C-alpha cells in the first residue's frame, strides 16, 4: 500500500525532517519498505494501490510512557495533593474494576481514546485485578494498539478493596506475563507494575524485579513525585539511602524500567538511574495538577538521562500527547522564567553575605536552563519514547525497516489563518502542540493497520 502526504519526522532533539510531497510504501506485514519524495519514488513504485492523503500530514504515532487505564474516568478531580488524592478519588475508582464487565467497557473506551488522540504505543497501569487486566489485554489486542500493560501490585498500606497478598500478587502477575508478553508478534508486552514503594513490601518489589528479568519484561513504578510521599518512603525504608536506593536494592532498575515523575532526585540518585539505563517518565501536566512541582527536564537531558513522556491520566487531564508535549514546553518556560525572576530579586536584595548569595545563585542553576522547545518535545513524544522502550529500531519515526505506526493529521484544524503560504515545519508543529484539537487527528495506524478513522 502507498500513502502520499506531507511527511514530518523527528530526526533528533533539535532537527525535524520534512518531505512536503512524500510517498510511503507499507508492505502486507505493516512494515515501511520505502519512504521519500513522491517524484523520486513514484516511477519505481507507482502501480500499487495508493491513498492520496494530501493536503494532510503524516507523522509517527505518539508514545505515551505512563498512563492509568482505570483512572480515565476519574480525571480532573482537583484540590488535593498526591496521597489524599489517591485515597479520595483514585482508589475508589480502581476498586470498581473488581467487576470485570466494568473493566472491559472502560478499557474499550480508553483504547479508543488513545487512538483518537494519535497515540499508537502506550505503557499502561491496569488495577490489582487479574481478570480486569486480562480483559484490558484482550481489548488492546482487538483494537490493534501497541501496548505495554501490567497488573498493579500492592500488598501493604492500601485500602482493603485493593490490597493483595504478596504471593497472590506475584503469582497472578507472572501468569499474566506468561499469557501476554510478546503476543501478537510483540505488539503486546508485559510490565510488572509495583505501584510505588509505600504500597509494596520489599519481598513484592524484589519478586517483581526478578520476574521482569526472567521474562525480559518491563517494570514500571512511580518515583519521587511528592514531598509527603518522600517522607513516607524514608520512614518505611530507613535502611535505604534515598527513594531511588529502595528500588536499586530490590533490583528493579535496568534498561526496561520506567520511573514516573522523578521530580526530587539528588545528583547521586540521578547517577544511579543513568548508570542503570532506566527511564524517567516526565508527566508535566500531572505534576502541575497535583502540585508536585516542575521536573528539571533540561538538567536531566543535559546529564544524559533517558527521559520519555507520559500523560499520567487521571492526574493528567487527557490522553493527548500533543497537549502533554506542549506542557513540556510551557512548564520548562515557567521554570526558566521563575528562576530568572528569583535571581533578579536576589541580586536586588540587601542583607545577604556574598557567600550566601553565591550559594543561592548556584542552587538556582541558571546556566543550562534555556527552555525546551516544540521540536524537542515532539522528539520526546515519539522517537525519544521509542528509544526509552528499546523499540527505536521498530517505531518512533517513519523510516524504512520500521513498522508503519503513524497518524494522519490535518494542520488546518489548528490554524486560525486560511491559505497560509508554506512555512517552516517547526511553526506548523508548534501550532499542532499548543493548539491541539481532537479533530486534528484524522486517522491512526499501527503496523500498517488503520485502528482509528475520523468520520
Ligand atoms: N503514585 C502512586 N500511585 C499513583 C497514581 O496512581 N498516580 C500518580 N500520579 N502517582 C502515583
Ligand atoms: Zn501514575
């Protein structure tokens, strides 16, 4: 099958590739077999069925590295920080998934929601319920999305309706992994999912780490999101040097580990994470919503940490990775501006010793803090996420040899001007992120199969 459209690829954190009149050939297995300028490729490939999508654009599908399926219907519950928010809104919503028919219907809507927003790959938390998780896998299989999914594990400090025994949690997780990991030619994968240190015993976390290694599966959890959470972890695990060290001791850190949030990490923790190859999943809208803070993204990227992006629905308000990428830029700019402003006030302030002033200025860490721009945010949402999953040879950009995971987008839907003359792709991309509109995504393909089409 051939697709003719305006093509946009993330090449690197600083560079886009644009082919205004592109042709992409996809074989029966859903693999990209040719991609390039129409006039160059058409003479060689011309006599096959072709979908002429012009003036629409094609881009690689979005990669959401952190999202909670059962929280989709509990979004935007405002007013609380992490721990009381979990108790008040989230745990009751997750408890409803004890009823597998609720879980199945909810999963169908959730996956449709992801595809509708142009997400082709997602790393997903289900609930503690094995049947609900199994139902979610069936729905993911049926709708065609690429999913990394896991049953949440929690065996302590949890509400009675969600708390499991350690043995039951490990056994059910292993059974689900054996059933689903690698299914549908690798489109479905398993992630062991110990929720976060406070709700997991050491035995549970150690077991999850061992099993992830045994099966070559992923492991996903939350790390260092909120100051009250940090204090709780410190009280529960006094033998650990810090929050990261809890996971390190349980053998949970490796290249297939996804750590959501990671806002409050000291230099030693960052070094441990970098050396392990684990990924920090940046969730800027969630971090704002729960008043957790602004993760120092620029600093982490500068230090060579692996970073991806996640919507973290339901603390994040929607499944849109376009809006999440825009929030990467917005929060990065706010962090930058606030630090510049603080430095400005500090310079004008009397009564400080020079050494104190220098110390505070050093803490503000002004030098590398130029804000992240849409090109870099788009890279994080696509190829960067794919790389974090170790899947960048398969997905993340539209290149020969990769799977045809792509979205068809109409940039006119987000442009208040009509008949705008051609302009640099960075500008079009910037509008797609900042002005994202659900109707902008016209179709979503995974491995060459159309999983969503706007009517
Ligand atoms: N930490 C532990 N569980 C959760 C969750 O469901 N959402 C967020 N944002 N943080 C968590
Ligand atoms: Zn989360």
